[in-house]
């Protein structure tokens, strides 16, 4: 099966199913991310099928990785929209570390309180 191409740039485009399977998300996730503005609206071929540039797979993997680190889609969207993604990521990471440290302190307090009931 040959992939559709952008004639002007000769970049192969991927259809929704190809992007979804390559990035381990489902097609509904692609459409949701489009609605949320995380993905640019894709081009469409003459049959109306969505055609994504190859870098979409990399972007989706980055989004999923950031989610696994605890970042919200709003935070991820701000990084994507940022003029300085590195600074934006660093700022989010610092804030997330502070949040995690607070959660750890709270859990230690809870653990200490619970341990006082154990003989």
C-alpha cells in the first residue's frame, strides 16, 4: 500500500489508523487531541480521510509520556504552544517536584499516625 504524499514537499502523510497504531493511542484520542488543540487539524485527502505528517507520532508519544509524568493536558498544551518549550517544561517539572514532595510529606505523616496504632 502506498502512502499519500504532499506533492509540494514529498513528505509522506499518515492516515488516522497508522498514526494511532504507531503511537499506541486510539483514533478517538487523536480526534480528542485535535479538539483540545494539542494536534493541528490534519489535511484531508479527496476522500475526506485525515492525513497527518509523520512528526505527529513523535508529538503523541511526547504527550503520552508527559501524562505518565503527571502533567495535565492543559499543561502539555501550554508547552506545545510555548515559544520556549524547554523553559516551559523545566518550570512544569519544578512545580511537579514540589507537588510530589508535599504529597510524600503528607504520606509520611499519615504513615506515622497509622504506625502509632500498631503494636
